[in-house]
């Protein structure tokens, strides 16, 4: 399993090259970013340079976010398809095989109608991504407050998400498995052990404050090891099922973090070391 | 457009052969029934006899109901697949190319999760039916009382149903277009004119009591011409878009009707004549 | 049925606006062109201007060609997907709902393997086009010399093409029905009458020299009415099944035609008038 | 990886219970059989008895064959769908999650057309099997003589088969990976290492005579360890990628084998022990 970072929790990481260099320096093997950043990087420096840069730093691109807007109108979705092909081309050119998106657990739309629209739109996205050898990971979102933030319940648990993946009917769709969401849906180690490693496209790691699970807020996370999420179960579970992909840190916070990126990278490195050691890994 | 009947509104129609003979006698060109009835008929009388009987009476099988239970558990759904293949084989053997099912507009399940499950199940059904050359028609159900009969809203209007059909992603899925439901979703003639005839797999005709649309009850229908549904718009709309399929009468009633089938067939024949004449058809 | 033109047979038609204006002047209601031309036109003149221009001239865009290269390597195919989304966006913006591609009847690849690859690629294309409300028409290619031009037979008849469309499993895929290919596969009027209008996305009209069918060359066509194709059967067949789309003239020739476009437009107008009159149309 | 047997190479194995008991006695953890056998067994002895019998003997059902005839006419295919649902129901009831079929490497049909038909039919089969939680494994068939036994080449190598699986577009389709076929397409250990364990639904083991690869006959196999197939590479490759499924012995022979089943089971047990030991397994 490869340790990775997202920008959430690292402050201002600078250019893509600074981001990669820092990740490398602090022992990370992957960075998550946007397809646009990769496209711009390739356009500016050339594909050969970008590829070599990643190779020299022993860093891979963990995942890109799904930029196509599938949650709103058909026009808005359609407008994002050209961008999606460009994101996918850039990601594939740099060896990235993963693209992820989050599922908000409630919606102001009629939930059934929105599910029908979303299913079709995500299937088109998956079809396009598949042409570039990229898998699509759907992230169920657990925090209870989001289940009633919008008018109608959508889905938030792993089981419903897996059913949805079956319905989307594309072999390249799986889960973005985030510890915060596994925790807030009261997930257990057994839930992870029931999964097949191939069902997990990407993973996120973080920690949660010691408040009742129903009060845990989505954008108020802690660094791994600072909170109460059973990360030993999380990590051992993923290891046991043979997951060999990336586990990226994602620390959403209410205010932008002000500390310098170097400091936050160092903090993150220690956080990973702490929880990996506790889980008997590495 | 072929005039047809369902058993709803005809009382006790007797055996399948009596049903067909009566339909023929009263000027109908199609009867709707179950796949099981057709299978039993073929088993008892032989396929050649059954085919000839239909041909001699100039009656076709309009549609069979989708017997697979897609609204409940996965086990229950799965148990119905063998029956579905047998229904489809019998229907196809007798030249029937249509299978229909209704969509309840609310559900006690989480609506999004149920939509995901239903989409997959209906796609499997459509795939199986397609192997037999049969199209699947989904019937949106409009009466307002059913929208809140179960805990969570599902879908009930034509537009959402068409979106759902796109999501199911099988070319052999379309609408079962029922006048009662078109009326109770406040459908207009323009709504019909926007459709492509190929989007309609089967149609139902009936009439509604003169009560506010929001109070119209699903199981309290009238015979065509007895009520307030703008059947001229309905019939002219279907005609104008080139629909050449079956329009079957379906009169759901709160109590089983007691009059003899003969009387009800005669009543139905007159009902069709009245509304067809009013629409300038035939 | 709307009379249309492709550039094949019209010489140098000038800019897109000159092309449209000429088409309009000579009684045509549609022009076929490339998605790139439309994108450039919109970029230069603005969408509102382009839309109005089409409206004022009472000309629609009949179809655009499928620019994604699905017949070669996976890399080449993938490279064409961004272009495809841009083509589709431009076409959809101008009300065009059709995109077409031709099927070469032989291949140097293993025919089964190529069929598997092509099926997947065309399904992705259809999925992308569907997001823009565009249908994909596949053109079977009949001339016998092309069946052995490459090493292995692929498909060339209507029946196999319809089977392939079923396999691609997208409701927005149908036929590009070309008179030259219908003629060279020895198609009959009955073959057309068996079709559903919704199975035809676009049509082409032309004529063939009076040589044995097996010797008819793909790139040596005549203007409608100059040859021996039973165009009365062709046109009456399409009319009878209710086809309401575009029939565009496509005259592939061994040498580029040198006459001025005006002259060729006039010739084409007369050609259409002749064969339409002979078929009792218009 | 679980050692299993097919009937090919075991002579007359008796009833299903004798088959299972013998397999158990000789150290095998899985038996492959037909869905019909399982359905009959459940009908005669009851599901509870059958389940317990398997559990007591520590034997699972490895796989059932795909009984639907997808290689011939549409009618013949359709006729097999009811049987398929019954096979699947029986297999699923007994915990079997695998169904397999072989791909003949040549065909008398037009290869492209047959590929289109086969793709659709196998997708329907996969859809049906998926409803029962069963995966479909496609077996590429390598022996060179079969590539020209029928008129037109179809597909026979792993790469084309994997492309075909992508085209079938169902997440529950993978490979039936047979050592004999891997050998006769000159497969290497690297080819196995490139696979994901989840791409292999089931595996077969056997051995080949010491003749040139191009002369190896499909129905003239040897027991594992008796021939020249690099079974150490085969087994180590599967182990290395984390394949945890069944590897069943399949010894097709020109004449029915006459030795008693007991003797052949013992021979098979020794054969597995020999090649597993050589590969450093178990």
C-alpha cells in the first residue's frame, strides 16, 4: 500500500513539481491532484520531463478528481465532457489509473430521479475513463449532518454504494474508501475484510475528533493518529484483503491551514509513521 | 392502433380461448394476459393450435405482465427469473413482443437505493426479454394518493420515466402509456406529440371521475367515454406520432365487477366506438 | 424526408456559409459536414449568428462524420475522444442530432478480434454522443471489390449490421442507409419495409453504373437518376416506413470533379427532382 | 488455491455424492460439474442435505458449465435460457460462484458476424448469472489444429480474449485459465504475472506430450507432471498474483479412460502433489 497525500491538510504546496518534490522528501509515494494541473504541467514542461520528474522522485499520481459536473443539469454535465477527456489523457500519459468523485448523502432533487440521472452520467464518465485505462472510484460520504443538509436522503453507506456500482454496470468502477466515512457509517474491520481488493480504486486516511459519531463534521478532520478512528483496523483490513493501491491523507478543515507546507508535510509523515507502526505495517 | 382489452373491467372472462373469442366477437384485436396462461395454453393445446386460434379470431396477444418481482428482495427477484424466461418463450412463440410493468410512485425503501436496485433488475429483465424479441414497457403511475402511500417519493411523471429508461440503457425499453396516468400527472397533448412512436411499447385506455385531479383514485376508474379524461387528445396524439401498437382498456375498480363478461365486453366495445368516433378515428 | 447534400459531388463548396446558402438556393434542406467546421464557424461568428444563418436559409445540419478513429490502434482511438466531444458539442449547439461512420467490409486484422475492439470503441462513441442528444448511424458498405480489398472479410450486409447494432447495446445507434450499398448487397424494397423508421439515423442517395452488381466500384458513383439503382423502390420504401430524416446525396468519384459548385448544385437539384417525381414523391 | 477435479480424466465417477466423496478422500477441495446435476441432487435429497454433504466433505462446487448454446442459432440460444436460470439457481444455492465456457478458435460462420452475435449472447448470460452472484469465465483454446478446423479464424490468445471480455462489458466476466491453452499459445510466466487475480474466474491444470507445440492436440492431454508444460511457472504465476480460486484437473483424451475412478483419483492426487511440490507450493 502506497502512502500518498492530497492537498487537503498541506496548506500551500506550490507548483506541481514542488508538491511532488515535497511528497518525495517526506516519504510519500503518491500525490493526488487535478487533471488540469497535469495537462498544464505536460504542456509547459513536456511529457518526457514530467514522466522523468515523477520517476526520479519515486512518486506517482495517486488519483485525479472527476471534473465533470454530474450533480447538476444535463447541460452542465455535457459541458464538462471535453475537459474530462483532456484530464484522462493527461493522467494516463503520466501513468495515473485512477479518478475519483464523492457522493453527497442528500439532495434537493427527487432522490430516485437524481439516482437515475447520476447513474447514466457516471456510466458515461466511466466509459470515457475506461478508454484511457482509468478506473473510477466513488466515495460514500458518512457524516450524519450531511444526510439532512439537503432535502432528500440519497445514499451514504458502503452496501448501497456497492449496489450502485453494480447498477452502473462498468467493470472499471469501484470505491474511494475513506477512513472518515467508514468511521461515520460505523463501519467495522469485518466490513473491510468482506471486500475484494479490486473493489477499491483509491483510499483516504485521516482521523476524527472524540465526539459522538453522529456529531462528527465532514470538514473538521484530524491528522492520522490524532483522533479516535480505529486506524489499525482500517489499515490492517486493507492490507489483509491485498489492497496494493494508494492511501492518501485528506484532512478537510473549516479554515484554511496557515502553517507552511514543509511543516505540514513533516507532520503528515510522522502521522503516517505513527499509525502504520501501531498497525504493525511497514 | 389496435383496440385491446385487459381483464380489468371485464369480469370473469373464462378460459384463454373464451377470452380471445369474446374479444374477437366484440371487435377487439388484442388481449393482454399473463405469460403463465400462455404457457399453460400451449402445453395443453399445442403451439400450432394456439397460434391458429389467434389467427382465426384475428386477435393478437397485446402484452404480458412482467412476472419477475423486482420491487422486493434480491432473493425474490432471482427466484422469478426462470418464470420470466418461460413467460417470454410462450409469449414469443405466440407472436407477442411486449411485456409491461408498473412503477409505484413511492416506496418505503430509501428511494435512491431502490432506484439503483430497480435499475439493475429491470436491465436484466430487459436483456432476457430482448433475447426473445420482446420489448419492456414501464408504466408511470400518476394518482396523487399513491405518491404518499409509502414513505418516500419515487417517480411518477413521464419525463422522469423517460430519463430512467435512458439510464436502464437497453434499446428495448419504453413506456406503457396509460391515459389515467397521463391525466393524473396533468399531461397534455403536446407531451404526447413530443414522443417518438417507438418510445411507446403499449398503451392503456380508461376514464376518470369528475373530481379534482389530485383526488383521482388509482383503482376507481371508468370505462372510456364515461369520464373527464381528454381522450380525444390522447387518441389523436398517439395517432399523430404514428403509434401503431395496441391500446388496451384497463378499468381498475374497488370491488370486483359482477356483471357477466358478455355484458362488459359489449359495454367496452361501445365505449371504444364512442371515444374513437369523438376523436375522428376509425 | 428532407433533401440534403454532402460535399461529395459538389466540388468546391466554399465556406460553410456559402455551402449552406447554395444548398438553400437549390432547394436542399440539409447539409452534411464535419464537427470541426461547425466548431470553427461558431468560434468565428458566434453561436447566435450560426443558428440564425441556418434558420434564415431553412437548412439544417444533416449529420457530422464520426471523427474518432476507431479502426486502428487503441492509442489512435483514445486521441480522438477530445475532438469527438468538441464535435458533438458544436453539432448539438446547432441542432444536429446525427453522427455517422462507415464500416469497411474487410480488414487486415483478425476479423473477430477487430469486431470486439470496434464494438467497444463504437459503444464509447455512442455513449458520448448520447450525452449530447446525438444518434450514431453505422453505414454498411456493399461494393464487392471492398470485401476482398483487405485480407479478412468483415461485415457488409444489412442484417449483420443490425445484429452488430444490437450488440453495441446503445439505444442511440442505428443505420446510415445508403442507396449504393443497399443496391450492391442486392437489397430489395421488402428489406426496407421490414425496417422501423427509428432504425435509420441518416440516408444517402446516389446512383450506379450499368455494370454487373459485383463489379460496381465504391468510388465511381453517378448522380441520382443517371444510373440503374431502383431509386423509386428506395425512396418509396423509406417513405412507407415513415422515415422523416435527411436523405443526402453522396457521389464519390475517382477524380475530383472540376465543374463549379453552382453547376453541380443545379445538377443535383434536378437529379433529386427527377427521382422524387419518378417515385411519386413531393 | 484450491485443488479441484473435472470428470475428464477420472472415468466413471458415479453419482454426484460418490464424486464428491472421492474428491474429498483424495485431497481435493472442489469438483466441477453441471448445473443440471446440482438441480437434480437438490430435488432428490433436498438443499439442506446437499449443502451439508459438501460441508462435511470439505468440498465446494468449483464451477458449472455454461449450458446455454451460444454458438449456434438464435432460437437454439433462446431455448437454453430457462435451463440457464435453473442451473444458476442450483449452483448459487450450493455456494458455487463460477460458470465457464470455451471459445473455439475458428468458426464456419463469418467471424465478425459471429463475434457480434456471441458478444450479445454472452452478455445476456453474464447478466443472468450476475443476478445469482455467479461469474462467467471464458476459456481461450490454444491448440493450433483447432485454429483451422473450421473455415474462419476466431480468437485464441489471451490478449484477444481479454479485449473481448472488456467488450462484453460486464464486471462478472473473466478468464477460465487452462494450462494446456496457455502452453499452446506459447504463454509465459510474465503473461500470468500481468494479470490481476480478479481476472481469473477458474483455472484448469493438465499436461502435454513432448511434441512440437503446433502439433499438440486438444483432446490428447496428460496428467499434471507427465508432460512438458512448465507447470511450475503456471502455478507460481497464479500464486504470485494472488489467485485464490480453484485449479481443476481436466484431462481430455481421445478414448474414454477405462481404469476405475478410484485408481484415477489416486493418480490425480499424486500428480497434483508432484507438480505442487516442484513449484514449492503447499
